[in-house]
C-alpha cells in the first residue's frame, strides 16, 4: 500500500491520525472483528474484482486524503477501481467512526452490478 501524505505538517498530522484509524479497522476486518465486512468485501469495493487475480493486482493500492469538508460533514471514503485508490476524508478521526464509514461505504455502494 502506498500512502500519499501532504507536505504541509498541519495537514499531514490529520492524515496520519486518519490513516492510523484506517489501519486499525483493516486489522479488525482481517481478524474477523467486524461482522458486516470481510477483507474480500473491502478488496472488491476498492478494485471491482471479486477475487484476487492469480498474478496479483497490477500496482500497489494507494491511499489519499480529502481535506476541506464542511463542519458536520458525513462523507464516506471513496474508491477508484481503475487506479486502485481509496480516498479517506480527514474528518474521520476516531476508530469507531472509521469502522462505521468503511462499513457503510462497502455495504451501501451499488458496485458494478448496475452497469
């Protein structure tokens, strides 16, 4: 996984906190600690692939951060399946909030079934 942190230290501090909570949620998902989401659900949401290709993915997953949300914003993480990138809003600043947002993003997205 490649993480694109900002050069600005103030922005980077918020991104590090958000990434820490994202990492904690990934660990919980991998350990089976989150009932509604499996690691394969998350990978499918991020890549559009229902299984890991035999030769693996063509590139590392990338994590980017979204700044500038308005106060009280409840936007969720988004994924770009072509670029294999997840964008995390920095206002997600607790592990519980991150778990709720990831679960919501993965379970409530429509995916490729409607195309």
